[in-house]
C-alpha cells in the first residue's frame, strides 16, 4: 500500500482497507465510510496542508485511487462563493466532507419520469448548512449541488471509483435541460 506523508491520511487509507475487507452490504459499507472521513477531517495537520492547495474551477485533485478496492479519494478546492451546477454522480456512491470553509448542500427531487429526453423537472428537497467537519453520504443518482458560503472551501470526496469512468447527469435549474458529463479534470496531488 502507498505511504503518504500525512499520518492521518495514511491511517484513513488503512481504515478504508479494513472496512472494505469486511465485504459488507453496499449501503452499510458506504455508510461506514462516513465516520472514517469525519476523523480525517479533524486532523489539524491535514487541514493546514490543504490551505496550500491551489483553487481552480473544473479541477479535482487525486489524493488516492485504490488499486485493491478501486475507491477514489479526491479533493475539491472551491473558489470564493463557488456555485456548482445541480448534478448526480451516476451509479457511484460519494462521501463528501468539508475540510475547510463553509458550504451549503442542496438536494433535489426529480418530479418528472424522464420521458422527455434532455429535460428534467426538479424541486428543492433540502438545503443544509455544511460547515467544516460536515460529512454527507450521497448515494447513486441523488441530484444535488454545493454552494460555497465562505471565501474558500476544501472538500474531500470518497467515491466508488475514479471519476471520468462513468456518466453523470448535469441539470440546468433555470431551463430544465440536462446533459451528460464525465466529471472534472483530474490532477494528482501529493499528500
């Protein structure tokens, strides 16, 4: 297994391996990632290190892509007052934790049955404050969007697999139009 400079990140990856080795049912496995990520977000050294990470729209840093279990750990460094387009992550699970800064999470419900291709009617289901330390479990196909409520925010993502290997749907809230994306540009980052 790869060794990282950050002690807490090494422990997080070890804990992930222990969790995945249990071969739990899918929902239980991904719910089990939440406390592991929460623990990583508490590490002050990891928080300090993230303040050096460059923010850029359309980028996700690769922190770890696991060769044994195929899970992916990434980092999103958000520009001031970032607003993400409503989207899903297709068939993948995403555990999303705010490491630094403050965000607001919006979850949407699809009201139509998808019969009109390229169009969706959405309704806001929940709006949740997500300060540093918050962790959300985002199951497959859940439509959501993150909005920055601070000058800068950093989020850590743990995903079923590496982004770019699956389709995700993007939703324009103003026009109702939908489109397919393969995700953000992936950039390796030493941890």
